[in-house]
């Protein structure tokens, strides 16, 4: 793996000039360099840094690079490395169709360097944490954009609340969801490689969470938009069972019948043809196409839904929920007032909550003052993340041409984040949680029809009074 494994180098920043002030000189000082912190995991020693009581480990690999013969295969466990590995810089995101000079938002793609060697995660952990709950985060971006290092997903706010946050990268577009007869012939799992990346990351967390002060038996799998749709899929992936104890689904309550493998293979043949390959293309021919070509071509850049291959993905989540055979864990799910999809969120809450574990339903409706001129129909898709993470200062959504966050916006972020943290911390058997300075939030049931609506302060409302989406005009 092509990475710098050298120990961290020290760069000193000194004052360039001094001023004479009366008869004595005043010494100039520079901000303190972050303290180094080490963690020993199953593949070696990581060296991160501690900033304001939070341990940061960036660019940590959780699988071998899915390149060459490993493209379109399940993630492969890493070999051990010798010495210490610096973990103070983010690694490049997975290939995606974004102009390298384009300024992009946290709700979608990224600018700058990309690499097919992209299976990395980042860790935000409270310093001196012990048996802390862990949340593994799957970013949104329509399944072909995004990265785990974006500012909206900064886990410092969660860490201040005692929770370890681990945003991961996963393969995108047709590099993450692609089926073809030539790949099927190789054996093994096929098609849902992005989901396999998520499972590999969860397995990594199971093995290594304790090294960062985390509890490997108190893990929440969470995501937004496309990442939330992945969480929905993971509720019915057999190999994910036991790797997480709670699930969080933000604006991604997509339920469908699932794609048969044969349909996915036929779609793969058509996509390969768009790249100039014959119908009987071999696996070697498929892998000879550059990642840049794949993500730039309209036929392959977006990928497809993960197919039901009978091995890795054995059923559609909708069928599992209807049959009561999904992975039975507490679920927190909802959507925003300026987007559609609330009815789908309520359906999943109802189906997931009828088998034993509770389901918490929310509706995010807060619009900060500096966004009211733009968000005229309510909180738009992705608006909640700088509040749920309490990441206003690092999110690209945290300011606009008309202003920036004020004290009330920051207070709202603290309250919303406290509710998410309470879910991460709660006993999986709980039927109610308390957050935001005493707000009691019961699990949703058909009988109580309770949902938490987040405005300046959260309040309980009847979910059937909430529209499926924003007003038409």
C-alpha cells in the first residue's frame, strides 16, 4: 500500500520579528502543537493527535486497496505494518465525477485528489475514553459522490458528549455497485461492493474499537441520504448481524423489492458496452478500464442498486421487514421539512419497531436565520447534519452569503446533538430516551403515533399530522 509509514515529523513555527515595548521585551509564543497520541490496533501502531480533549486519527486503512485484481471484489483484510503509521492527515476519497477545481458542498461531492485506493476511515474519540459508544458513519451523495472527511461529519461534537465517531469511505458509482457475468464466474460475492466495504469497516471496528476507548458491543451504524439507504440495506445483510447494536437512518428511507442478480448482470453488460467492451467481456477486460473513465461515463458513474446475489445480499430489506426477519435493533429514523420522504420513514419505524426493539421517529424543521432566504420551504435535504453533529463551524453549510450562525443556531445544534448522543448511549432495550435539557422522547408505536419535531426546541407531535414533503408552492 503506497503510504508514508514514517514517524511524524515536527515543524516549528516561530515569530519572525519582535517589537520593542518600553524598556522590556515581551516574549512571543506560538500556538501549542497538538499532542501525539498512539493506539495499537490489530495491524500495527497508529500515531494521531489530541486537540481540545479529542483524539483524532485520520486516514486509517480498514482494508487493502481495491485496485487491480481486487477491483470488484469483497474487501481484503490488511497485512500488518512495521513501525508506527502516521494518522494525522485525511486520505483521498473514492473516485467520483467532480471537477478537480470545483468548489463543492458537504452534501455532495468533493474537490481535489481522488484515488481508487480509498478504503480509509477517520476516528474522533474522547481523550481517555473507556467503553464509549461508537457510531460508524456512512455519508450521502447519491451513491456516486461524497467522502468521510467532509466537515459536516466532524465528530468533535459527539466526542464532547462521550461518543466515538468513525466516518468511513466506501466505493462509489459502478466501482461500488456493479454486476457482470464475468465477475459472477469468478465466484464469491458480487454487485454490492459498497455494502461490503461497510461490513468490512464494521468488522474492523469490532476488532479495534477498544484500542480507542470504545465499546465494540455498543455500535450504531448511521448514515444520511445514500448512506442511510445503505443502513436500510444492512438491516437485512446476514454478515452484518452482531456487528452493530443500533441503526440511524437520516433522509434515506428507501424501500424497494430489490434487484435480481440476472437483471443487474444484464445492466452491467450494457454499461460495459458503453465503455467499448463486447458482451462477452472478460473480468480482465473490465478491470483494464481506468477508474477515471468509469466515473466520467454517464452509463457507469452512478452505479446501481446492490443486487440480491443469494450470498452476500439474500433478500430485500422490505421483505425482511414485512416478515419480521430483519436484524432487530433500535432504529432512529426521519426526514426534513423541506424534502419528501416522511411517509417512508414512518413506514420503516412501524415495521422495525414491531419486532421488539424500539424505533424513534423525527422530523427536522429548523431553518437558521442565515438560510431563510434560500430554504423557503423548510429545512432542505442534508440541512440537519450540521445540527446533529454540532458541526456548524466545520460544515460548508455553516454560513451563507447573507450571514452566519448566531447564538440561537448554536444552541439548537447543542440540543439536537444531545438527542443523537442520547440514542448512541442508550440501552438497546430502552423504550424512551431523554435529551435536550429534559425532553422525553418515547419510541414510536402505532398506538402513540409519537414523533419528535425539531424546531428551536424539540417537541412531540403526532406523526400523522406531518406532511410527506414540503408545500407545493
